[in-house]
């Protein structure tokens, strides 16, 4: 398969803009594509690249010193998540985003340049704050990749596992009290990590996997359950 070139993007972009009533010229004072309408003094600038990268973004930002109408154009982006990420970045920077399907020259404008107005998600913000407040200590290392992170939920599971390791199979209510985890019964019943098994009605035990993985987190700052009398 022949690797695409930036020049492969130009004919479809030129044809698309001309269809919108623009006069189009390439390589004008450093701009890959420049387009103008007779009745509009503001030019449209399109920067071309064979893939989204920092250089392209920097070029687009630099062109904003010339006009408000700056677009970045790349071949069709594979994957909805990747496209969503590119869109979010372009919108935040006030840039437009265009993709070109090279096999047939189809051009799609995903967003136009415009001021960025962030929309905060109250549910996501709430989850963020709750996770911060519930987490004990700072058990993770910033920038970690490919390791199991210790969340507040995992810390609760570790507390429950510590109780079961010490006293053996127990009722959910007893584990909740000893581990200071109010939702211990639900946590053990859902068993997201494969650490717990129900051995009787309302009674749970630690699985071999739970015992093994619990020991791997033994040095984390998990409050020890109180001794039973």
C-alpha cells in the first residue's frame, strides 16, 4: 500500500472549497491552502498533514494570527475514540477539523473554528471528588502505566479481604463493621476482582486469588481492621 502524501489531500480539499464558492490557491506565504470569497475579506486557511500530530496543531495555532478561519485536514481517522480526541483538541483551540477519505476524495468537516466554551460534567466532577475524598493516603505513583491502580473501591475490598484472612468466613454485616466498609456485603457479592465467594447465606470467604492479590498490596496504607473481642 502506497503511503499517502500531503499533496494527496489537496485536490479533494480544493474541489470541496471551490464547491462552496471559494477561490483556492496552495502554498501562499507558508499556508498549505488558502481560500477566499469575493464578498468576504477573511481568508480560510487549511493546513494539511497525513496524520494528526503536534506539528500540525502548532501550524494551525500559528495561522490563527492571520484569520479566525483555520482548519486542520488529515486522512480519515480510524476509531471513534481517536476522532473524538482530535475533535476535543481542535474545539478547545478554536480550530476546525476536516478529514479526507483518500480512496474516493470524500471530504467531511467535523467542526468549524469557533470560541471554546467548556462544559463541565457535574456527575463526573462528583465522582472525581468522591474518589479523592474516599481514598486513603496516596498509594499510586503518578504516571504509572500497565500496573493495577489502587482506587478507593480497591482499598475497601482490601479491608474486607484483610478481615476474612484474619477471622475466616464471615457474615457481610460483621465484615462491614470490622473493616469499616458500610457496603461490604454488596462489594463481596458483586466480587469484581474474584476475591470473594459466598459459602452460605450472607456468609463470604476469601478465595485463593483474593489471598494472593491481597498480599501483593500488603504494603499499602490500608487501615487495619480493629481486633475483635
